[in-house]
C-alpha cells in the first residue's frame, strides 16, 4: 500500500503539532481527531450552538475559530512546565451533533446525551461553545452523580430567570443547574461580574443561593491572587467544573462576543488566575461565547485558545493526580 | 384607528428598552426620540460636526455609532445601583442641526444657539460629538451665567492656540472657553494628558492659567482613586461640566479616534474614576472624538457608550439632588 | 414651550431628509418614525429575526444596518424620476416585535399577527429582514384574501422541505406559502437561482408546482431585460409580492449574507431588472438576508438599501395607480 | 563620502521601481520625489483636502493610500505597450500645501496658486485627491488661457449649485468652472452618471449648458466603446482635462469613497474606456474621492492607482506628441 | 467500546457533509481526512508554501482558509448535476509536508516527492496553494511520463525568467515546466492575462514557445464561451492539467491575493468557463495564490472554494470516464 | 527656475513635520529622505525582510506601515521633553536593499553589508523590521569591534537553535549573535518572555549563557520600574543595543504580528520602561515583527511607531552625550 511520504527527520508523521503551525487541518491544538472514545483521556469538543443567545449570535462559529487559532499554541506551558499532551491522551472529538437545533429545550437535551456518552467512556471533557446555555447540559452529564463545585469566570452571573418566554437561555444556565441539583451553590464562585442590568435583582439568585460573587470592582481592588485564593477556598477539595465565558475579559481583549461589558479582565490577569488554580480537582471545563463574526483580527479566538490551553493543563494535572490516587 | 400590535406581556410598547437589544430604531440607550423639549429632563444630543479636526476626521459619524452601540447597555448601573431612566425623563433629542458646516466660526455659533434653547428649557444636556471643538459652544450655553468648573479627561489639554490660521479647532476649545469667561481655570482638572507635542509650551496655557494638569504618568503612578480625589478637590461643590475625550483611553480601547496617543487609560480605570465622582454638581457633559471610520469592531463606540452611561448616571443623580434641594 | 431651534432656511425641521446625510437618528431613508398606522401609506418595517437560518446567523441585525446605510440614498430616483416620498406618506414603523423568539413556529405567527394589523390599516408593507423565513408570515397577512403572485429574486428557490426536524426555516417559506394557499405557483417567478445543493430534487417543488425558475445561467445568457419580461409575463396584472433575497447578488456585491453562492447578479443588473417592473400591481415587498456581522464596509447593507429604494418606488407608483383607479 | 551600498546587478540604485514592490518609501509608482520642478515633465501631486465634502470625509488620506497601492503597478502597460517612465520624466512632487484648510474658498485658491506654479514650469499635472472640489482650482491653473474640454467619469455631474450656504463644495466644481470660463460645456462629456437625487433638476445645469451627459443606463446598454467614441466626438482635438471620480465605479470596486452610488462601472470597463482615449490632447488629469477610512482591503486605492496609471499613459503619449509637434 | 452518540436519523455519522455547515473540523468540503492513500480516488491536498512569492506573502495560509470556506459548498453541482462525492472517493489528504521551507529549490523538490507518492498510488490530486511556484513540482509528478497540456487561468503568464537571483519563483513555474519537459506548450492555453509588466518581453516566452495566450481584452470582447472553445481546441483530447490562479479574477472578487491586477474575470464568467470544459481528460488541478491575510470577508477563499468544486467535478467526471474506458 | 509655492508663514517648506499630519510622502516621522549618509546622524532604516519567519509572514510590510503611522507622532516627547529632531540630524535612509531575498543566509549577509556602510559613516542606525532575524546582521555591523550589551524586549528569548534545517531564523538571532561574538550574554537582559514552547529547554541557552531572563510573570509582579532597574544593572555603562519585538506587547496592543503570545506588556508599561532607560549608552536599536497584514486598525504599526520614537529619543540623547564627551 503506498503511503504519503514520511518525513525522515525531526518529527514523525504522527505528530502534527511538530509541523509549522500554519499547516494541516485545524483541530484543537493540532491533536489527532477521533470519534473513538477509547483513544482519548481528555476530549476537546466543539459545541456549535448559539440558540440560547439573547442578543448577538455567532458563537456557533466559535469552535472552528478557536481550533484555527489554537495552532498558535505549542506543547508546553512555559510558565508552569506542564506538558498536557505528554501526560494525557488528548484528542479532538469533533463537534457535538445536534439534530434539532431549532428547538432549544430539545437541543440542550441532545447535548446532554452526547456528554453522557463521553463521560461514561471515562473521558474528561473540555468544551468550546457555543453560547453559555451549553454549560447546563454538560453539567447534566458531568455532575450526574451529585452536585459539584464551579469556578465561573464571566461578566454575568448567568443565574437569571425566564426571558422572552424561555426558561433556558444563555443568561440562566446556572440557576437551572442549581434547580436540577447539578451545582452546589456553596461551592460556586463567580469572578469578573459587572456591567449594566435590567432587573435590580439581577445577581440576586447567585447571592441568595450562597454563591460567592466576586464583582469586577473587588477583583480590581484585590487582584488575581486574591480571586484565586477565594476560588480555592470556596470550591475546596471536591470535584469542580471550570466555566470561562470569554466576555469576562475586557472588550479590548475579546471584542468577538455577544454581550460585551466594558472594563473586564486582562489576559495577564486571567492567565495568572487560572494558573493559580493548580491542584484543584477539576473534572471538566469550557470556554464559551467566542463569536467570530464580531471578532477583530481573531483576537478573541486566540485569547480563547490561550485560556483553553490553561484549562487543559489544569485538567491534565488533575487527571494525573486522580490516576495516581486511583 | 388601527394600532400596531401591543405585546400583551412582559413590557409595554412604550418601553423600547425592554425589547431584545438588537431591535428597533437606534436612539441613545433606546430612549424615546423627541423634539419637544418639555418632555425631557436630560437630553441626549448628537453633534455630528468634525470641522475643527486637525488630522483625521470622522467624528461627524460619532453620534450614530454611539447610538447603535448604546443598545448594548441596559437600564441599571450594576456597580452603583443608579437607574437614570427611572429617576429622570431621559430623551434622545436627535442631532444638533448646523446650517453652515463649511464655516467653522459660524457653525460653532449655531451649536451654541441650539444649546441655549435646550438649557433655557431646563434640560440638562449630555452630548456626543463630533470633535472637541463642540465643547466650546456647549459651554457658551451651559456656562452662560458665569464661569464653571470642568473635569476634563483627555490625552490632550486642548488649550492650544491658533493653528493653520484658525483660532477655533479641536485643540483649543478650553483656551477659548477661559478667554470667553466660561471656565474658571482654578476649578478645571485635566486627566490623562500625554503624548508628543510640536510646541515646547504645549500644556503651558493650562498650567499658567491654574488648571490642574494630571499627566498620564502621574495617573499611572497614583491610580484612579487619587485622580478622582484630585478632581473632587479642584472642582469643589460648584457647578461642573464633564468632558470626556475618547482619546484619553488607550488606543487598544479606543482605536477609532482622530488623534490617538499611545499608553492611555484602560476602561477599568475610566469607569472607576467616573463612578468616584458621584455627589458632584455635574450640570452637563459630553463624550467626543469617537471617529467610527477608524474604529475596529465598534469597540470605540461601545466604550464611548459605556462612558456616556456613567456620565448619564452622574447627571441623573445631580439633577435629582438639585430638585430635592430645589 | 421652548422648542429646539428651527433652521430658518433651506428646509424645515420636519424634513430630516434634507439634512446632511450623516446626521440624525437612523430611520429608513430618514423618514419619520411612527407607531401610529394612520400616519402611513407605505410602512417600512424591520423584522430582526433570524431564527430560521440553517447556517450563518446575523440577519437579525439587518434592519439597523439597512437603516443606517439608507441615509446614503436621496429623495428621487434619478433613473425613473419617481419621488416616492412626495407621492406617498412613507413612514418607518420600527421593528416587528416578537415576544417568543426562541420558538420558531410561534415567532412566525407573531410576525403574521403584526402584519395583519398593518395590512388591516391599509398600509402597504415594505420589510427588511431578518432571514427569509419571515416572508411566510408576511404573506399570511398580505395574501389573506387569496393566493397572489410573486417575483422572487434569490440564489435559492426556498421551496425546500423539512430540515433538521423543522417544517419552517429560511429554505422553505415558499413551499409552505403554496401549502397554505398564499401563493399561486403559476404566478411565481424565481430569478437568479444557482449554487450547489444537497438534494438532487432541490428545485423540484418549484418546478413541479408550476413556478417559473429562471436559473442564473439563463439570466446570464439572456439578460435582465428578458428576465423582467418573463417576470411580467408570469405574474400578469394581478397582485404581486416582491421578495428580494440579497444573496441573489454576487458575493462581491453582497458578502454580508448567511448563505452566499458564487456567481450572482450584479447591482447594475438588479437595478435595471427592478426598474423594468414598473406598472405591475406590487402590493408588498421585502429585502432579506442582509447579515451585517459578515458584511465588509457595509456594502451589503448599502446595496440592500438601494434595492429597497427601488422596491419603494414600485410600491409608491402601484399604490398611486390603485388610488387613482380607486 | 560613504554611500549606501549600491546593488551591483540587475538595476541601479537610482531605479527604486526595480526593487521588490513592497520596499521603499511609498511615492507614486515609486518614482523619485522632488520639489524641483525642473526635474519633472509629468508631476504626480497629492491634494489631501476634503473640506468640500457633503457627507463622508476621508479623501484627505487618499494621496497616501494611492501612493502605497501604486507600488503594485509596474513600468509598462501590458495592454498598450506604453511605458510612461521611459518616455517622460515622471516625478512625485509631494502634496499640495494648504495653509488655511479651515476656510474653503481660501483653501481652493491656495490649491490654484500651487498649480499655477506647476503649470508655469511646464509640468503636466496628474493629481490625486482629495474630494472633487479640488478639480476647480486645478482647472484655474490648467485652463488659465481659455476654456478647455473635459472627460469626466463620475456617478454625479458635480454641477450642482449652492449647498448648505456654500457655492463651493464637491458637488459643484464644474458649474463653477463653467461660470469662471474654464470649461467649454460643449466639449464636456460626463460618463457614469446615476443614483438618487434631492433636486428634480439635479443634472439640469449639465444638460442646459450643453454638456453630454452619458447616464449609467446608456453606458450599460451601449458599452465602453460607445462611451469612448462619444467622448472623442465631444472633446475633439483640442486640449482636454480628464477627471476620474472613483465613485463612478461600482461600489464593489470602490467601497472607499464618500458618496457611493449602486450599480456603476466595473474596472474592466473603466480600463477599456480609458485606453480607448489614446490620441486625445490630454493636458492634465485627476483621480479623486478615494476615501481610505471607508476602504476595504485597500481595493479602492488599488483601483484608483490602476486608473491613475492609465491616465499617466495617456498624458505621457500626449506630451510626447506635443513635443514632437513642438 | 463506548462510541459518540450516533444521530438516529437524516444522515449517518459517517457523512459530515450532511450536518449543518458551520459544524465540524474543517476539511475540504467536509470530506473525511485520511493519510491512507488507498482510501482515496481524488485527493484534496493543501500546499501551504509561499516561499516563491515576489511581493506579498500569505498564500501559506490558503489551504486552511479554503477548507473553512468550502463548508459553504454542498454535494451536488446544481448547474451540471455532477455529484463528485457520489461517484468518487474524495478525501482530504491534509497538507503536503515540507521539511526545509527556507530553501526554495529543495522545498519544491520535497513537494514533488510528495506528489510522486500520491500519483503512484493512483490518486488524482487536486491541490490548494500556496503560491504558484507549487505547480511546477506537482507537474513533475503528474507529468512524469511525458509532457501534458494545461489550461491555465491567471492574470499572469508565469513564464518569466530569473528574478532576484532565483530561477524558481511564482512568476516562472511554467517556463521551468517547459524546460523540464513537463508541459507541451502547443497544448497550453493561458486565459485572463493582463496588467502591467516590467519587461517588454514579459509574455514572450509563452508566445514564442507556442502557448495560446488569451489576453483579458480578448476574453472581454469574445466571452467565456469563446475562451472555453479555444481551450478545448488547444488542449485536445490528451491529458490536461488545470491550474487556476485566483488572481485571474477581478480584485473585487479576489482581493486576498499577492499580486492583484485590475480588471479581471468575474465569477459568473469563471464558473461558466470551467463548466464548459466538461469532457476533457483532466488529470489534476490546483487553485493557488489565495492569500488570507489580504482577504476581506473571506470572499477570496470562498470564491477559491467555489472554483475548487468546479474543478473537482471535472476531475470526477474525467476519472469516471477513464475508469469506464479502462 | 520655477519652484513649488513656498508657504509664506508658520513653517518653512523644508520642515514637512510642521504640516498637517495626514499630508506628504510618508517617511519615518516625516523627516527628509536621503541616500547621502553624510546628511544623517541618526538613520531610520526599513528592513523589509521576513524570510526568517517560522509561522505567519508579513513583517516585510512593516517599514511602510510604521512610516505611515509615525505621522501621528510629533516633534517633542511630552513626557521627557526630549526633542530628537532638534538635537540630531535624523533622516529616513529608505529601505535596506536585498538582492537575493530567496536565500536566507545570503540575505542576512546583504543586510550586514548595508549596515556596515551605515556604521562606517558614523550614522547611528534605528531600524524597523522585518522579522527578528534581521537583528543578527545589524549586530554584525554595530558590534563589529567587540561584544556589546543588549536590552531585548520580547515575548520570546529568540535564542533557539536550528529549526526546519536552518540555523538562521527569527527564533535564533541572539544565540547566533553570541556564537559570533557580537553580544556579551552577561550584559543582555530579556524582558517580557512568556507563552508556550515546544522544547522544554526553550529558554535554556539564554539562561546558561548568563543572560538575565525577566519573565512576564516577574514583570507583572514587580513592575516596569524594577525591569528598568534590572536592565540598567545588567547592561551597565558600556555600549548597548535595544531590540524591541512588538510581540512583547499584549496582543490587544499588537495584534499585527506573526507569533503573538497572550498576556503581554501594555503600552503604558512599555513607554515607562523605555523612558527609564535614559542615560544608557544606546548605540542602535530596532523595532521588529510588525506584520501589517494581521494588524487591525493599524494599531500595531501605531504602537510600533510610538516605541520607535522613544528609542529615537534615547539614541539622540546618547549620541549627544557621546559628542559632548567626544
């Protein structure tokens, strides 16, 4: 059987990451694509769904754009030395497939079904949205055996109530997740919250349910180290999900998103915050709300890919620890 | 008389702000448009004039772009709880109408005439430029009864002298305003000043006249809290105008402006600075120099709208206080 | 009562169209905005809905972008001499209000209800989408009393069947319209059809039902005059609706659309085609699928506004004829 | 005296055109810059003035953008074989210097004074605007000794009357030029005219004064060959000026302009039209209304540079003929 | 072994083309990616190499951008009914791997080696560049057994000679191909040639060697049907390669390319031209010079993908004929 | 001899910097262009070469873009009062001319030869790249008489080893410079280093050779003042070169670069850092890796020009000191 030329030197054919970064089919971080779950320990998954958006759509194109920009990342985290691809089998599982995108409630349940299969296979999921409504069905799979903690970086609490006749939208996933017993509000921290609201009680559910809401002003005053310490204190040693809404970043860092809010985190702060979460038992994560049609110079997708890499490093370390403890 | 369908629930037809934010004719913050001054307490006014520019024009398109992006804002300031639309009748008065835009001196006087009518009607004006030359005629109306104080956030002092044969241009409004007895220089603070200059005496008029020039380097060293305190100290309890030139912001926050200067304020700083001015007797304000043709991803217009909202909150509170004191 | 300064010369305050084109709140063609249907003979209506899209969304932002670009048009059609604003009361009725945008079937019926009110008031509707799914509910109102003819300019027949579990989406409105007795297929012409398809029978419904499908290749070979003649022949003298999908244009003319197809109409051809339809009994029309997040330099919105103006001229002439015939 | 390294082969240092096209200071077509008029036979001149604009400014940045894009052109016209740089000393004379840009009437007279010097030196001027108001002062110099003919390619006749209180603006230069005895209307042809107008008599002055107005529709019907023949017939063998407004092109070819009109010339047509004018006694020309802030991908500036090259070829041939006839 | 959820209806998991077009990892036309050559009959191959460029680089990013935009295409050519994916096994073979990109001559030979493997496996290659220098090494593989014919659509003949010291660059591949006995110049047609040149003999090699050079002006005068007939006449019934340089298109259709030339083919013409080549014995093809960093709105990549699809249809039909004849 | 009109007032013709900033041929800071080295004390030089890039090219267009944006700068550094054009003859020497750009090793040597001429003429070179590979040949000229110190601001150490078969590329110049005895590693400081790496020993050469590597995290923690102090301590009083890679900046400040790394310096920090280096014996400098095809809104080029101005001020002061000491 003839085979495509194997480069004789430097790196083997099976390592697309070693090639010049502008080459090759764009998978996340140029890892191999597979649909065979037994090949993966950590599964990178796109969820191209933005049917839960309340204003500007476009996050359905997020997974492709983040895949493309993730080529600019390399194999080792220079700040921490973590090399996730060396310690875990990381695979691009492609995109979650939604048969009935026009029906919001059903679409979310289709996403949940997809993730239940992934989780049942023992794969740690790391997802790229899509709008924030996708975190709810992911939690249905990840937290199937009981409420978990969450570190939630976002401009909005996303614990709103019904909007325009729907209980499910990108402003409400975490209220629904508490309702459904997926999140333990006492183990939830929300970081970067800010902006304008329509309802004087907008962050009310978060606060009343016991979540720790770390407003942007407090973040500014006390810094990323404090925020990381608070996060560690709140979530403790139990299993925790990490949800990163790209609109937590300042709009100059993430113009390509549906509901920007002025005055947010800088990437210098976000990267330090994430790296300071090493050692937590992170069991899944997502980067959501990258909306490429509103992006400029692919900056949002690039920063999204950079955040994704940090979360990947956290997941790889946590998984290794669990294996070692196993 | 047949009428367009009234939505039966959630919000009445008369509240366009309650609708999805991408809908409807784009007025400032989606407030009602009117030309009847008796309807308004605070009047949002566009001044689409950039005839005073010394380099890159385009600020004439600023009011439309800020109107469009202001839809991304909502009704309540989450940081302060201020709800300006609940406490004041805020209206979009449309754009100031200039009959002879080709003639700089005359155009400025037309603007002044427009604002005299607004002020005479008891309406507090909040304007969107247009280049900075428009602040002079606005002050002619707002400060008609005597010199007032000013908090001026800008990369430039705008107290230059004649340029290319003209006494009036966007680099000189506040020298002219002092000349005309509209500003009390001892009650003027200029924040964010920086960049390169052609004239070694460039900030000289500001300094000699007694204005407090808070250079960007001092701002960096001492922070927004110090700047706000200095501003409060300088302007005191008397009436004060707030002029925010978008080029005070770092070009990464406001690329769409005519004369950018590297290394400016971040929105995180600008928002905190403005919120720290609560309690002052602000009687008018403007956001100028948003030049949409140079903008990317509407970021400048969005940040301009966010600043506009903060000033609106200050004006609403100040007006309420004056009414209560009334 | 104090009133905003009235310009003394040139044009009265009540004519915003006379002002410099970059000024003022952006209504369609800068006509007055009203919600009082008795003021309007022709109503320009935005339908910011793109829930029926099968690929790239963004058409929900179409009405605003077309409003903004329509300022570049003036009052008289230089090619035909038609002056629609002089002969008809043309008003911007704002955007159709949809309470339950997450529910496709219900949203379409909400649109229908809105248009039934408009039509009942005797107003001729001219709409800007939104995606092409909106034409179905508009037809429910416009063709309530029996099937009408249609001139449909588009890259796609939009007579497909169910897709991803939904009978209603932007690829199917005109099959559903025939099903519902709103269109007489023998009086329907579809112009500009081209591209790639997934189903070998893709244009089948159109052809079997008796619609005249004028493929792009035939258009290229025979020209706009032939197409206009065919259109006139097919629709005859009865009432006809004119639906213009911006993706009928070549992507170089309309990059900002959800489902572009290479090799389409040039604006030179589209304008001539539309002008050659004078004299038909056009009773309504729409311009759909302008998707600003994918636009470059606002070209698509500008061309959309230019097409909108041509349809407005046709509607104004037709309405005048009906009045005269009255 | 040390000198910068001379490349030893291929092309001498004195020929910047031979270098890779992305290199070097961007003069027009990378010809040498000089302020010594005795060095030049044809002078390429920027006129960075847009004070005569009625809507969107930005043409002041046109000369720089056209200079930059003109690097993509080479030394020989492949279609005609004309090699203008071989037969004439072509120089970049820099930009016309305007001391009082805020004063429209005076600025135009400053431009005229500049061009009188150029013309007095025997230099044939080829200009890049700037808005179309600049053609009037250029004509004051070029046609100082009596009215000349003009081939005018444009979407607008630019023979309007006063606007917003000014007799001089970019919609009126050629009415003023007739008034001032600079143009012989019987020897003027205007090609590409189209769009919408505010005044029913908009093209009236052109038509009544005897100009040949070749509307876009006639151009479409009869083609570039007919237009070129008409132009030749109208202007005859006398001296003729060639003014090319970039908005004559279809907006898909020239999005970066202040007042686009849908449905214009394609570059394929414009190039053929210009090449078919060989043999006329062209004594000057301009390309105006390239407005870079509205451009996308520098397409307008590139097409402007391509048109400029064609006019340069016409000027070089005409100048050679006059010399030979000399 | 757990497997990712299989959608139960509509289309099987193995057909990514059936999914919504914005989903999934972006391979060419969403066909499966493979490195096993026995799986493929037609191999889509990216060649991300632009080391042969003489001016603006960026074509190295072409394969990814064309892959992304190719999702907008579907399975069946509506104009011809050809369904290439049904009749051939079409696979994305990924990108050609170049170990020493800094060395032009060696890099080209690496490309040749890659293609020799592909051709030896009986796979018909259809490539996406990269700059036009890549066509030479592809021809080394495809025409290994003797000179073949070529239909070459381009703004440039690309039969230049040495430039800046190199015999190999993107302006010379076809001179080198004749030198190396890969092309029979008598069976070569070059369509769309135009622009400016530095060397008066620029098209000389093409003409002297016997290639049919169909200049843009002739194309304009005689049309796509004539060009197709000429192409058929010139290449006859023997094997022919089809090379499509995206800069053959008008810059309004393909702004994203390194060396644009004003006034080129429209996509309407290119598509008809390509479809009129059915029946020829096309044995390979390429689309080159898509340079995404210069693209606007992905238009060039989209048109490139549309051209690629047409060539794919030609290759699929030709391969079927050869099999049938086999 | 007729001469172009001399403006009578304000500024003489010989000072293009005094004119409105959008006018004139774009040289660096609008200083005069010359090829006569005796005219210059500080020579601004473009090096439009990006043949050493490992990922995204485009820096070859850097010099032009920085020239264009540098017009936004003026004559005096408002922060320090330094007026470099008053104290030194600063000239734009045009672009370094490379005859064989396809051959990396030779091209670098051509650059070295160019700079040897410049240095031999006593001109202090300040360069704009181009990619970072150009710093090696510049150092060959500047450090010809022995190893010098370097302040290197960058996201990457650029002390890597062979890549894809080449010893020379933009990731290795400073390892080669140490190898060649041009840099004294004990007098080298590298500031802003961060990101991801492929090789666990990526910063190894820097650290082992004795360079001071100031990682981004340390910079964040300790601030620009500390970084400046470290730099002063490391380089001491001997001659020092200043190399500023624009990718040291945060991608929100410099999106237009080939290998961005998330979370970098802000311009507020970079400007302060550079100004704090006054008094060092800086003998040359460069700003590299500005890649305009990836830029948005020219922000990267503008910030690059702003950094260039700061380095120019340092060079002017240092040269004056040497002269005074001389």
